[in-house]
């Protein structure tokens, strides 16, 4: 049984623009390249961490209105920005860390993803960048 | 240069925006999220030259 409950209601900031109210899913993966270091004499494969290769995948409702999803993302696709995702509203702290990817690239942007009778949504993935965790209020 | 917040997604509209060093200002300006507080004329644009009341000598007639 879980000892603490986490209501999935994170704050998502892209290039200092708060897009939380358009975001429905966020996955921030801290990852390092996996370099094999197995050698003669080993009886199992061994690996060491290589370069950081982090990524963030965000799901947004698509909106072409002023200051909304498209206006935010169309000016940064193909460029690097800083994306911050934290578990809840409020200041950064040890229990509400601001997970940050600095200098991350948005390589592609689906400009239309429309289905009859459904709200339009898009998934975007930011790749690369330097990972950090801010716990300072 | 100072910037003013336009969109509530960045902060309180009307307040001065102090960008962090990592912020892509071009994207914020292009998207209309912020605007410059004081728009100064471009430095490479020279002031409009005064037109002399005296007419310049006609080049074609001078050649003849």
C-alpha cells in the first residue's frame, strides 16, 4: 500500500511559459547511454553509464489561439529551450522538485492531429539537454 | 532591454519581465508573450538627411 498519494497534477513550463492547463500527460525520463564494458573472464554482461540522453514527452491539447499551445511551440521547434516539470504547484522543495532539462531540443512538432468528434491533442518530445533537479525555493 | 509581460502564461500581465539566462527571448517575443518596454530606433538607421533648398547641379548638363 502506498504511503503517500501523488495526484498527477504537475506544472509544466516550456521556455518559461506555463502550459499546465493544456497538458494532460508528462513523462520525464532521466537516462544515460549504456556502454558495454564486458571483458574476457566476465560471466555476465557489464555496463557503464555514458552520456546523458534525457527526454521529456508531453501531451497537449492543441490550440491555435493567442498564447496557447501552437503559439508556444511553433517558435521553438528546431531550437533548444529549457523545460521544467514539477509534481505540483508551489515553490520548489525536496518534496516538490523542479525537474529541469536545460538546452533541450524540440526536433518535431505535429501541427495538425485532428479526428472527427474529438479534441485535438498532440504529443511532443524534447530530447537531449542537461538534467537537473531544483529543490531550492 | 526591459520587457513587459503580455500573456498570463509567463506571469502577471503588465509587470516587468526579467528573463532568466536560459530563456529563448526570440520565441517569447515572436509568440507575443512579452514585449519590449521601450522601443528605441535601430542604431544602424541614420537620421533623415536634410534636403537642401538649393537644387543640385544637373549632372547631364555639366557633362555637355
